[in-house]
């Protein structure tokens, strides 16, 4: 029953394409505020819009969330399940039906406006559920979304103390405001805000067999949950408010004090919120990972290249949940990278074979990176630096293949890092799924790595290029792999 709380708008079966209707003219199960006192609300209460796979169907799912740290939204963990890669967006406008047109449909997926362009949308760089999230108990139902850009307003801070009973609070979200049946809602995709009162932590009596929430039978889980009174005339969360906040005001300052994760049938009597104070270490670490965590360059290995010199392979570690941009200049210096192979956007995670730069045996290659919120780090390679090993051969060969590709003279090739990592991912999949064809694949990539620049040697196409000197090796690989 937990999915009932997320608000799922079914748009098409898995095998259909071209579905881009996010309107209310199909069956919905959403969560919004019943008996709201006002439309709209604080800017920091945002809508989550995702393309996900649920029960073998592609669906557009909406939830709510709170922008609580630079480039970080807190929401319910169950809102983050089953999402298709790169298809989680955060909306912060005030007219969803109008602003939905800012997303460009691509089959059943969407592309947001680029960072820096006028927009009411952000895209998730990454997202994470709480490590202790248990869907069976609906416990630790909290997650975070790391955004590719900052919305045009400041975050709403977290309330760090325990909330007791009989506290007047505000609830807000983007879900339904009426319930045609006990398990469906209507009127979603509009932000609404209302007022209610807290009832303290739930008890075992809040387990209902007709609407089972097994966590209510676990005393430890109940202590991490806050119950609100949803009976008239109070406002109550409903289908689609999942992830939305309890907002508590102290001395004129609003705080996020809870994250909506469960409501009763017909949204008539109560709402359950995951308490903020129970999960502060997770939220504080997520705050740091919004752009203040470790980002540093790394040296991987040196390999000979087909030009007769050496190529130093570099990477980086970004412990943030967001991508960090560091333009070329005093904070991103690598004198030997005259071709601009190194990246300026540093994606989350560890990237060991991001790019390579050439140098002669009597020279060195030195890269200095000075990210904000981090110390300056310099890594360097010389002819005596460690050589790439046999275990690294797929990755290092891909760096050399991409080196040739980006020297080909073709344009619109994306980034060196994307080329290197996609090549290596494919190479490792060959090693796992078709190891008998790895020699053919390696021969093809080595041939591409040795292809000189020039129109006679490369066929350019939109977003890519192909070596015209390696067609025999390419055919040999595909013959081995597929026939």
C-alpha cells in the first residue's frame, strides 16, 4: 500500500511511446492537502516529478519535498523508488500545467532547460534514500535529492528539536484536495497549504488492518514518527503530499519539522510524518554533499600512445551528490592540456579514467585543482610514474581511443570523460558477457587509438565519429559478439 501514498499517474504501458500527458484526465492516486486554507505556499515546498517503472509500466510520478540546503531537497524515500536514470525533476513554479511545457519530451522521457536558462525546473544530479529505509515497515522513510542548479530562493532550515503534542503547525504539498474513493484523489499538481495540530508519536492503535502500516506495531519505528490531527476543521495531507513538510514557526522563523509519508484512507483523520530530529546525521551529511564535501584530482597511470610519447591518465573524486563546475583558469590548471581534454564539470562519484594528456619522456604533466570549500591539490606524472597495468587495459585503451577521437577534427563529440567512461563500460560488459570476443574488441579500440586526424581517416556524424581505417576490426568484433 505504500505506493498509494506517492501519487502515481499512469501514462502508458512499458512498450508504448510518445506519452507526454501529465494532466488530470487519467486515473490518479496523488497526495495533497484536504481542507487547505490557501492555494500556494512557501517556495521551498517543491514538487517532485519523475518517470519511473512501477509494475512493468512506465508512469509519471509526483511527490512533494522541501528545499532545505543549497541544491538539496528532502522528501520521502518511497518517492525515490523505481526511477528511470536521469528522470527525476524538481518543479518550483506556481503553474504546473503551464510550466510543464518547459520540459522537452523525448519518447517517454524528458529533457529540462539547460542550467542557466530561464526555468521553473531543476534536474536531479543524484538522489539517495536513507540507508535504513525499510519499505515493508515504512520506516526511515526519508530521502534527499541533489539538484543540478540552485532554485531562485533560499533554503528553509530544519527544526532540530523534538516536536511534542498540541503544537500548531502548517502542512503544504502538491497532491489531491478531494478523494473520489478511499484510495484515489483528485485536484493534484497544485500547491496548497493548511493548518493542523500535532498529536505526538503514534501508538500501536494506529495500525489498521484495512490500511496496513506495519511500522506502527514497532515501538522503535513509532518514536521516529509524528502524527497530526487531520479531522475537520484541520487540514490533512492526502494522496500526493508524500515528502512534503510539516512547517513549524518559532519566533517568526519557519522550519521543516517533518516529512509526510502516510495518510489514512480517504485522507480523513490523520497524517504521519517522519521526524526530522530522528535523522539529523543523514540530513547534515546530505547538506554537506550539496557542494561542500571532498572534490580532488587524482593521477591513475601512464601509458605509451601511438604518437610515440606518453599519455598521463587522470581522474577525480567528488564525494558530493551534485556536480561541481570549475572553469579553466587559476582554479583548474593543466598546462599540457592544450586541447582541453579535461573536464570543467565534475560529476558525483569516483572517476579514475576521466581523461589523458600527452607528454614526452623528459617532461611532466601537472594538474592543479582548487575547488571552493576544498584545499588546492596538485597531482603530477612523469616517465617514471606507475604504468597502466594489464588489469587496467580496457580503461586505458579507451582513454587512448578517445584521445584519437577528439583529435580527429570532428565536432560535437561531448566530453572526453563521457567518451572514456562509456567506452570502458561497454568494454567491461564485453569482458563479462562475451569474453571470447575481448581480443577482437581490444583490436578494434587499439586500431581506433592509432587512427591519425583528418577527414580521410574519420567519418563524422552528429555527436560522434568513426575511424575509417578500422572497419575490418569493427566487423570482426561484431561478427564474434553477435553471430
